[in-house]
C-alpha cells in the first residue's frame, strides 16, 4: 500500500517535535498595550506638547526679555492681585466648605438632596455665565448692587466682585473632598468624646479635624489651583483694567492679544509651574488619604 505523501513543512515540524524543540510563536499586540499607547498619545497631544511649546516660546523670546516682562509693574500688580484673591477665596471656602460638609454628612433636613445637587452648580455652569450673574446681582443697577453703590461700596469692576466670582467657581472643592471622609469615619469617635465630657469645640478640633485633615488639604489644593487659573468669571466682573483689576490670567490674555509674546509665555509658565507644584502636593495628599481609608 502506497504511503501518503507528507509535506516538507510537516516533516520539519515532526522532526523538531521529536527533538523537543518548540516552534516560535508570533507575538501580537494585546488590547492593553493598545490602550496604553492611545492614552500616552492623547496625553501627549493635550498636555505635553502644549507645555513643551510654551517652554519653547520662553526660550525663543529670550530669558532676559521674559524676566523683564515679569518684573514690570503691570505684571507684578497682576500676580499680587491674583495671589490676594486666591488667599481670600481659599480661606473663605475652607471655612464654609467644612461647615457645609458637616451639615451634609451629619444632619438631616428638608431639601437636603436639592441643596446637595445645587452645590455642584459651579462645576457645570460656565464661568462667563457666573460672572454675568454677579453683574445682574451686584452691578450698579443690579438687585443688590444699587444699595451698595448708594453706600459708596463698589462690588462689580472692583476687587470685591472678583473675590466673589472666584469663591463661586471654587466653592464645591473642599466640601466634596471632606464629605466622603466624614461619611466613612462615622460619628462613633465623636460620640465617645462627648460621652467622656468633651464639648463641641473640643470634639471638633481633637476628633473631627484630625480625621479629615488629608481630605481637607486635598480640597485646599484643588481650590488654590482653580483660583489661580480662573479667567472667565473674573474677566467679566473685573473689566480687566490694567494696573487695577487685571489678574495674572487677564495679563496673559492682554499680552498675547497685544503681540507681546515674551510676557504671555513667561506668565503662563509661572502659572504652569505653580499648578504643577500643587499637583504634586495633591498626589502626595491623595496617597495618604487612600492609605488612611484602607
């Protein structure tokens, strides 16, 4: 009986199998690697390339020119004004943010769900619309502005209005970081402290604050970063008067539209570095919060 012809490839495979050899396996790119590559490309296009272009702009315009632009009275006034507004917004939002968090986490009242939803309004509302709302309310002919104007107090196109607008756009950050921690820790330790004779103030400082300190710090960092980079709402309510109500972001916009690229690039780089430092601080705090909750 005639033997069946065996192809050369099969013969080679059989021989290699007899010798204990394994045929090479073709490597394929899995979906995980494709996802990682897509994320890296997307992140590079949105973050790394614009940041590199900004650094390149500073180099091309010259460090000397950039330093002179940052040292001008107009730039210094804009940065100091931004710093003052940021400090005021952070202090007030930290104080009231903790109070709001305690109310949402510890109290039950009618309309709590509605209040909890409205608290996130600054996240979804355009800053420009928020600025216009403040003009309608506190403008010279606004609902409340006419009373302030009659008393000689100017809100809109002045620093008070800029502070209010910044407080509005940064309002939820501290509360949203503190509420989950309060809900996670519960009230057992606070109840035990009251049972042992501690008053409300002692319980707050010795029990509540230590338990929320990392979440509170994370919320403060978010508030600071958002306040430093706020543009839309502050631009509407300030009028961006050079040397008076012009903030750092408004200064960047003014320098860019006037084709003074050295000042625009330098000021942008300063804000970017500040945001990067806040980001690193937030990551450190976030790790501590995660480790504590685990």
